[in-house]
């Protein structure tokens, strides 16, 4: 996961009614055209979603799962992957891979006044304070969160990243981007609209559920829900000062 891979489109922090989704600028919608495959690693399984993006909206012609990919021969689940895409009339395009939330350290840090070209150097100086892995090699990526000076940072063990890259390379599934849920959600919310200034939600079911929110006092909150989604939502509400 590199800085280039996790960069997101710039979007201003929304203002006004905090509970209203407002339309995105027309120029942004006009640029939305294409198809993509997203692969989410959920425990022993893969969750695959195909999106066709158009200026008027996005459709999902294929959503399916591949079970137990970690223990099956790579050629076997690769064949299942191709078969599922082909049956829905989707070409075998390069995919975006979403790492498990529990294997990524997600941080939001403030770097006001630091230019994009200087951000990698600034982050490198602070990196050791942002993760618990000590001297273990890590990979990381970053993206700005609007114009607030906040930066979203994702950090993963290099060994973890190498393991997944090897698995998909052996399976012959091309992967163009490796990222994490908070980055993907932040970007997706801004494709067709500007999200509310204040909200808190969750995706998935326990134990794989994740809580995500944004507020004026804390730009972004992301956490695993674990065994209790209500408890995770309560924590998110406290962190976001809702």
C-alpha cells in the first residue's frame, strides 16, 4: 500500500444542514464512467462486488462470495472467480483489494500547511508513533480529508501485504490497488453527493462489522465492531462527540 494507491479525490468538508446529502458538483458526475471490481477480504472468504459507474449513478451487476480462499488451491478459486464474472457478462478487469479492518491501523492526523509534495517526508518522521509494530517493516498510504488539514493514514505490516499480494499473484487475479475500508468509504460517499457533516453508521455483521462516522469535531472515525455493534456505535458517538 503506497501513498499513490490510497490517494482520494479532493472534496471540501461539507457545511450547512448536517443531516442532508447534497448533490455533488455536475463536473464531478460527468467524469464518472467505467467499470470496476472490488474484492473485500472477510475472514476466510472473499466478497466481490462489480460496479458500473455512469454520470447518472452506479449499478452492481455482480455481487458474490468465494469461500475459504485461504485453504483452497489458487487455481481453484481463481476459476470460480472468473466463472462468476463471466456469467454476469463482466470482463476480468484489474481489481481493487480491500484489506481486513483488523489488519490495518487507521489514523487521522493533522498536518496543516504541509504541501502534498512534502507530506510523505512529514509522515515518515511521525510514522513510528502511529502504529504498534515497533521495528517490524510496514507499508503505509495517506490521503487528505477535505480542506481541514486532516490526513487519513493506513498502516499495514509488510509481511501481511506480501502474503496477500502473493496469494492473488499465484491465482492470476490482477490487483491494481490495495486499500482499506475507511479510505474506500470516504471516497464512495462523495461520488454522487456531499455527505452530511455529522453521521455514524456501520457495515456488515458481527464479528466482521465495522463502524464509520464523520463529524465537525472529529473528521473521521473508523473501528471494528467486534461482538457488539451497539457498543461500537456508542464508542463512535463518544469519539465523534455526537
